[in-house]
C-alpha cells in the first residue's frame, strides 16, 4: 500500500522509508558506541518549561485542570545534570515536543539526537557532527566537501553587511531591498531581524549537496553557549537551506546562566508570552560543576528527509500530527 492510500488511518511514510529510518538510527547508535558515548534516557514529562523566547513548551494538565508539567523541548538540562554528576560522553535519541511548530519541515513532535562530548569545544564538535552525518548519509547518497564559515562571513557573502556591526535600520533596509517583508512584530528587534535574514537570504544560498557549518554567532544569540567578546561559541549545521543541528561550547557558569534565564523571562514579558519559572535543579547542577564540554542537538527527521530525497517532513514520519 502506498503512503496515505487507505485514508488518514494509514502511515504518511512508505514502509521503504520507515526501513530507511530504522537503518539510520542503527548506524547512529553504532557510531556513538564506537566513539565511546553512553546512551541515556531522561524524562519526557518535566517540571519546568524552557524560558527561551523562541520556544513554547506543550503543557500537560490533569482532568481537574491542575498542571502536571511540560513535555520537554530538548533533553538538554537533564543530560547536563548527568554530566555534572560525573557521567561520560552521552547521547540520547529523544522524542521532543514544541508548541506551534508545524510546516513543511516541522512537526510538533519529532525525533532529536542530542549528545555531549567532554573536553571538546564547538570546533571539535563540528567535526564530530560531520563524521556522524557522513556515516549516516554516504551509504545512501553523495555528500560533497563540507563548507565551514563564520556567521559574519556568511552574512557578508549574502547581504554585503557585517551582522556584528550593522544597525537595526541597516538590516531592515537590506532585507527590504532584497524583497523580504518585515513583520511589524520585528520592528526594532535586531536578533529577530538577523534570524529573518538568515532564513530568507543567507541559508537559502548554501549548497544543497553538502554540509555547511556556520559558527561564531553574535553574542546576543549565545543561548547556552560560552561567549568570546562579540561572538558566541555556537554553530549551526545546514544542508542547503535546511537547518540540521545547533551546537554549543557549553556555558558552565551558573551565575551567568541565571542572568540569561532572567533576560529570557524579561523578553517573554515584553512579547506577551506565558511566564516561565527557571529550572532551579539545572542551575544547582551547574553550580556543582559542569565539566568542560560541547553539546549538539540534531533533527533526525530532517536527516531522514535528506537520505530519502523527501521534500517534506511528513514523508519520513509514520504518523505526523494530523494522523496521530
């Protein structure tokens, strides 16, 4: 039976693609076993939502309306708590959830491979990500030579501007000249404009037959990464314009992390987003001591799309949201 031939009870992906997914997961686990990483499982239902202004956690409530918790957007905090407790290199194949994310490349529930390497920085981890992706994809398709550029280099090539120095007005003008409409909600939001520029002008220019790594993001977009002057020790991996992974040389300063969480909370208040409590257990773990490490989250379904030659995430999922 072809996918969807029996109505919406039937899987969206073909059995051939589901077998391909299984093979990719098997190769991923073999890769991590060969490189000495321990597979772990952490709770999907957690006590705290993330504070990040760019993510919304799905809330779980009892029949009487009382909140039980949230479905995690990533296993990051729990995995770092394990590292603080003395765990070695770790990886996890996790089902994760993000409210409001639905589209050609998004499903509210998806599969993430997240891992952490002790003693690595973000440059070391980019090489590790490349090795894994080549191990997954090269048995199925040709992968061209990897390209690695800084965030500033990528913006200069696409928009002829320095994203670390350009004013908000300059960014708005360059986007408009490039034919991009700027939502009213982004007026004066410099990081929002940079994200829009990355999605509309920068990433679409990346080659669609190989990996492109973009590193050294603006310090204002550090998230949970270390900061070095004007830049954050953070990278993203792309295949063409499709983002595959987001990695950090991990911040290990509990006080600085607490300040960033408070800044997130203030940002959520300005945007009218639901308030979120800070994860006190995560901060306590950082205070106890996170070993020097780098970590990355990889969107597995998007890797399956590349392997299968799919143009939409539904083609590589048994039951996307509308069929769940």
